[in-house]
C-alpha cells in the first residue's frame, strides 16, 4: 500500500478522535424515513438529490461516516458500499447496522485511491464526506474511474461564499464581509482545527468535472426554509436565506458517453 498523503493522515486522526461525537447524530439520521440534506436538513422531497429509481443499483458512498446515506439507499433497493477514512466512524456505522438491521459492506480506506475495480458502480454520492475532506483533484477522477458509463455522481459541498465569509474564530458564523480570496481556493485549514478541508470555486470545479469525463446535469444552490434549524455554528439560517447559498451546495453529475 502506498504511503497516504499528509492531509489524509491528518483527517484520519481528527475524525477518529471525534468519532464519538457523531454516534447520536448518526442514529438520528439512520432512523429517518425521508432523507434530509446539509446542515439545515432540507428534505429530499424539496431537493430531489437521489434518483427516482435506485432499485438494484450498485452504489458507493465516498466518505460514508456513520453510513446513514447508504442506509437510505439500501431502503430504496440499492446495493450500497461505504468507504471512509476513519475506523472510528466505521465502528459507529457497524453499530447502527446491527441496531437497525441493515447490512452493507463498509471499507476502511482513502476515497482518493480506492481498492475497487474500474466501472464497479452505477451511482456515487458524498454528503460532506470525500466532497470536502478529500482533494478534489484526486477524488473526482477516482469517482469517474469507479462509475460505469451512464453512472451518476451526486455530492454536497460548502458554498465558496461561506468559505470566503467565515471568520477564523471558532464558533463565529459567516458574516457579510469577504475575508479571503475566491481565486486560488483549494486547501483550507482553520485555526485550531487539525482537519484539512478542500474547496474550489464553481468554475474550477466544473472544469475539473468535465476533464474527468463528467457531463454536468445541475448545480443547486439551496436556500433553506425560514423555519430551518441547525446545530452547526458556521452559518445562520438568516445568512443562508439572505445570500441564497446555504453551506450545502449540491451538484448532480452524469458520465459522458464513451466515444
């Protein structure tokens, strides 16, 4: 096995250290019948993130954490596999599999370089998993390798506007001032946080997807409902509704046909 990149090792240690903090949120999400998305828990019925028909599809969750998204997919007839960088998070996923009676493979590994064969999956998804904790210049081409022709990738990320407006003080939400540049955005490490995030401007992200063989279907900037709540401090509902760019930004992709 090749040596893991520095940011992968940092994120592994950080998520293992905080895995216990995600047991109860994971249990809450496993218990939900209807999926919800992002830090403002916008319901699937409003966003339509998932395909209408998942029955019999081989699916992969990139950065699955506690595995709740894969559990939602399994309930809709998919054959999910989850991969995550943190063994601590996967331990919670296994606990919840036993608790809810839903079983699917869980793999401890790096979503930037997975152990799966080419064209193994019909559908790949990441909600704040690989989509923000892995280098997009590595994980997006890897996702393209793993998807069959006609396969689809869906992922949720933080909007670049939130990254530009977030103060470098833990617990303070994004404000109305731009604090860092839009151009050159890539690796982000917040003061006092051992983890490493990755964020790209929309244009660079779209160009990367195209180079990787994807055909852009949709990029959705989500405005949360007025009565939304969140337990995350880095963006308020008022901020997200004013700027119409909630921290979760969703994009659906489809593999371009082979020549």
